[in-house]
C-alpha cells in the first residue's frame, strides 16, 4: 500500500509546475500603506527579522490609496492594503477590489471591530481629537476648543489645519462623524462656516498635527494617535476632545484581489503578524500611540483609550457606502480638492 501511495505522489509531482514549490521560498511582499512614513520602518524591519520576508511599499493617503487600487483593478501591483479607516475598505470590498480573508488572530479581537463582509482585518482604533499649539493658546489667553462649535469662533480664523476628505481617510471620518451627528443639511452649513477658519486643506490626515507642532496652525483636527506623536516628541502640542461627541476609526488591513500569486502566502502571513500580540505591541516601538485591538497586547504608554471619551455610535459601514457621494458634495459645497499641501 505504501508503495502505491509513493508512486502516485511521484506522478503528481511530475505534473505540477516548479513555481508551485518555489512560492514557499519567495521572500518579498509589496504593500500599499496609508500609515505615516515614520512608523513603517519599525513594522517592516521587525516583520523581516521574524520571517525573512522583505517588504517593498508605497505610502499614500487613504483616499489616494483607494483610487490607486481602483485604477489597478485589472493589474494589481501590490498584495496588501495596510492602514486607513474601515470606511475606505467598505467601498473597496463592494467594488471587488479586495480578496476575502479573515485572520485567525481575530479570535483575540472584539467582534464589534470585525468586518461582516470578511475583507478587512482590524488592527487599531483611534478617536478624533483637536491638537492644539500650547504656545499659541497661552499667548492669546484662550481656552482649548472642547466642542465642534468652538472651532467656528472668529478668533480661530485661518488657524485650523484640516485634511481634505477626498484624499484623507482621517478627514473623511471627520466628515462622516459630523453628518451622523447633525444630519446632512446642517453638516454642509457647519463645514461652510468651518471653512472660514481653515488655513489650508492638506492631503494627509497626519499633516495637521505637524502643522500645529511647527506653529503653522493653532489647531489641527486629527486622530488622537497622530496628535500625540508631536506632543511626545517635545513639540508644544496638547490634545482636547469634543465633549458633544467624537467619531473614531477602526484601522484595517486587507488582501488586494488579483495580486501576484507568489506573494499570497506572504501577504496572509503579514496580516496575521500585525494582528498578533507581537505585531500590536510594536506600536510602542514606533511611537505611534495607536490603540491595539488584540486583547493580549499591551497598549503603548500614553495612548488614549476610546472608553474614556464620549464617542458617538459611529456607523463605519454607512460611512463607507456613502463615501463618494459625501466627498463629492463636500468638494462642491465647501472646498474642491485643488492645490493640497
């Protein structure tokens, strides 16, 4: 019986292409990422140490990343979409741009963060905050803003840094938060008023807190983990949160559909790794202050738990399904995505 099995195995091996065996030895992975450039070396170098797999990557803001994956639908050039709000993954999944994959590590992640469609894998959460330049506020003798309406005060004219929701996942979450809190008609009135105080719309959601740290703006609307970074690097930045409620992101990663077959195993391995306790605890090393979602992982020192804030029941699936319509309306009514910084 053993001899018969051996002969059968030899016959199978003879007809399989050599590439089927070479794939397991392939040690490269191509990634599109929306995370800030400063964080990436930590994750990618540690992944290479653990697995021997070298990552080549392109860094784009979340909106740009979505547009690029759409443009490459018939010939994908990357295997993994790494980082950015769940809002961006919803339309990508519906458009057939993502490959269904749910990591085994999800067993350690609360179910409220799971993607019911089976495409996105959550690996961090973060709430929207107001990053404030402490020197500017001290000089002016003004309190930090603690509500969304505070941002409309005339003393903040030309002092607010905000990314454009057409290119930034951060700012799309801000847009969707206000719409969910106030309804669409009142939201367009709000953003039209806020526009009077915005100094310039940026391309990336990580830019506003940098503007604040450098003294180019008094206030940056951003996720708390991005706002904390310049604060802990010694820049004059402090965070405040809207007491009337704030939205939050579920940061995700996913497989890009139709990606190079030789990278598929490496892509799944990377997603499993970044969702693991080992990968999640690297937020401390990268000084990103992202809040890990894996129950086994220890949060980085200084990270702000969303449980300590007044967060709205943010509907990320609705936000994702309505993304194009809301961004188009924002560009029409408030500000076009031209000349972004």
